[in-house]
C-alpha cells in the first residue's frame, strides 16, 4: 500500500487590517513598562459615513436635478461676492466635525514632539496621560470668559487631555473647543484672544494614579488660549508643577516667557510648555482637517 500523504497544514489567518480607534479609545499600543500611566476614557464612536440614511439622502439629492445644483452655485457666488466676507480656507468645514470623526490619536497624539519649544529653544517632548470624555460647553470645562465668547458662535463640543513633559515634572491640560463660527467670526475671535480674556485661566484636568493626580485649580501656573483663523476651533493649554505645589498668581504664557523673569513659573519653563503645546496642536488640527478635505474631494 502506498504511503498516505500528510494532511495539509491549516492556513494561517491573514493579519487584521489596522483600524484607527475613535476618539477616546487607544489604538492597542502597549507602552514599555517604564512608560507613564495613562487614564483614557472611552468616548463616543466615530460616525459611519456610509450609513443608510446618508445613502438615501444622496439618492434624493440626485433626483432633484440640476435646478437645485444651479441654485446652490448661485448662492455660493453671491456669498463670495459679499464685501468683507472671506472664503473659507481648505478644510474649514471638515474641522468642525473632527471632534466626532477623528480618532483620539489624531487629535491628541500619545507622544507630541516639540522641537525648540522650551526655554532657549530647547526641545520638548510631551506624553499623554489623561483623556477626558467629550463634553458640552459649560463652566466645568471652559473658563468663564471663553465660554461667553464662544457661546454666541455656536459652541459644539469640548475635548480635553493632559500631558506631561519628558521629566514628569510638569503637567499641561490642553483643550479643543469646536464651534460653528464662520470664517469672519473666527478671525474676529482670534485677534488678541488671551489678552482680551484677561485672567481667564482654563480649568485643569487631573488624572488619578498619574503624575497629574494633584493637578487642580490651585496648581495652575501658566496658560495660553488661541483661535487660529483657518479652523473653527479654540485651542487652550494650562500648565503646572507635577508635584502639586500651589501657585498664587498664574501668568499668561507671553508674560511667563518674557526676558528677565526670575520667578519659579518663568524659570521652570511652564509658559513655554503652555504656548508650545498649543502651537503644535494647532498645526496638527490644520493638517488633519486639510487631509479630510482632500479625502472628501477625492471621493
């Protein structure tokens, strides 16, 4: 009897494709044992762009025909012809939806590099340690003056996270405030915003069992608030010492980074931390919104 052939080996399953996690979920990245502890809250899922409702709406729009398309184009031309009304920058509309369409790591990266962001153009690296649930615009997550400034524009949602520096000696809470502001309103909002708001210090976001466990209102040392003209978002940051020490008089970042300052807040670079991380998050938002606009156009 001829020898029987060995049964074929079972096929190995194909590796699963990487799918970015929605806002508030980690992407499965396992930090090394010495990494900082992170507290991340699971938040609302990313919306499915291919839902049946959207498909039906698209079909209905197609049935309406060229008449409505022509009317829409006429409206765009008339709006563009209005004096003093700037056209929306690329990605402006898409930026409004990032708070529920973008993964958490796209808005708040686990590690955020800051080349030249420290005192004397020293490099900085920030590590995310806390992510809060997305929240409605309220005094619990926004400073009083900023809340009053964005409410008339249509304040959508607030996202917040807390980072620490490479030495774990400072902590920084960052906030992204998404609004329905048009390009004109956004430009007006952004003009000297921190100076106009005065001592409007953003709330701190602590994290149990992290280096930000003792980061509260009394520990806030320096802050910065910015409203870039090309995306309808306000970016805030407030920094403090990780050891929980109280600060009697918080300083805006432009004062804390002024030459000749010798107080503890200035010497520690907390003003540089607040302003530097704000600028990096602005760039990241701009890049993410522009990419979303290009993807939409390519469909």
